[in-house]
């Protein structure tokens, strides 16, 4: 009880300190929780949970995301489940849609409110992995006493946002643990896997949304952003992942203004990864066609003249 009382005093003092929010993201989240959402860090009531009917409706609304994410959740759980961690998927409002946890740990997660239907938004629970990830639209680690509510300080939560095919944030991927020996170093290792899994869900969802389009993948080392474009047979961009949208100024979400993909590749400020990816695609097509440009163009889904122009721009001569 003394430790919880100290935590409450620390949260209130830090959140109310002038300038603290500007210096620390954690303090900013605590202040939002306290002032904007009007929450009490000492509240002991259980985590709010929506009705079973509402949960069914939310799952139906997120059906495609859940279908694509399911095998990814299983794989992530295989990596972290033996260490007492649970894997959760939420919607964009922070409501838990699905969870992977061992039978031995299930009662622990239930007691912490980590179950389907629970509302872990910042507006409901204050600073926490799921809610703060969604509120700040970024990967987060909320370790034990970084939580807003004193009753949540026994947990470590590692989260990454999940984006839909139109660039909108559609949920959060969470790994949570209530183990007392969970260290910050272990959290950082798990965080890398969580980010990679969230990115793979985004990539697979994007590909499934544009099954007939040519998908151009950037040769990019940034594990935080999936960089894909969906292009039709006329070289017009049909869709782009959030990372590609931000790189090419296409807007973070929503419909994309009609633009030829070649115009994007030619921008000097664009990432060179796309040019590398396009060059590799053209070289592969020419190789498979035995140097026959007409056949390579057909395989790429573009006109012969278009392919010649691209070859010239990419510095590729006809073989």
C-alpha cells in the first residue's frame, strides 16, 4: 500500500509540474490522463469491459484484420509465451479483440483485466502500453511504475501500432507480462519482435487488399515502416502503406490522388530504395524473358514503350 501511495503522489506531482510534459513523453501522458481524461491514479475499480454483443460487433468490424493477424499472433506467442507473456490484439479504440496466453497464466491476465472486451484506451486506463501507443501513434514500452494507475504498476506492456491498407491506424499489437523479474532489457528485445510482427500484419493486409495490383516494395532498412505501393497496369498508384505515403507526401491516410508511380520514383527527395526495387524488378523481368523487351513488358503489366522509358531512366540497355 505504501508503494502504491508513493506512486500516486509521484504521478500527481510530475503531471502537475510546469514544463514536465514538454520534457518527457511519459509526463505528457500522465498529464493527459489526469487533466484531459480526469482519471484518478489511485482508482481501484476493475478495468472497464464492453458487453459481449459490443465485442462481437467490434470483432466483425475488424474481421479482415483479425483473420490476417491470427497466424502472426500465434507465431509471436510461440516466441514469448513460455516466459509468462501474453499477446493481445486491439482495435483502434484500445478494446482487446483477441489474446494468446497459457492456461497457467490465464487467471493472472484475467485478474489484471487483460481479456477480450476490456477497454485499455488512455481515456479509460490512463498511461498504459495499448492506450498510449494508440494516443501517440507510435511504438511504446510502459514498464511497471510508468503506468498511470497504481494498480497497473505490476505489469510491463510492449506495443506497436497496426495500420490498415489506407494508412489509418486500425489497432495495436501488445505483449504484456506481470512477472516481477521482467527487466527493461528483456522488454527492448521483445519490442523489436512486436514491431516486426505489426509490420508483417500491415504488409499482408495491404497485399490482400490489392490482389491484382503490382506491389512495389522499397529496399528499406527502417523496421518501423512498411514501404509498399500498389500499382495498376497503367502505372497509376492505387494504394500505399503509411510509410510509403509519408515518404512520398501522399497523405497519411485516405484516398490517394491519381499519380503515376514513375513520377514518384523520379522525385529526388524520395527514398532510393524504390529506385533500387524498380531496377531489380526490371532486370529480373528481362532475365526471365531472355532479354525480350516485349515479353518482359507483358510480364510486368506495362507497355513496351513504357518499359523502354524506364530502362533508359534506370540506365539499362536492351540486351
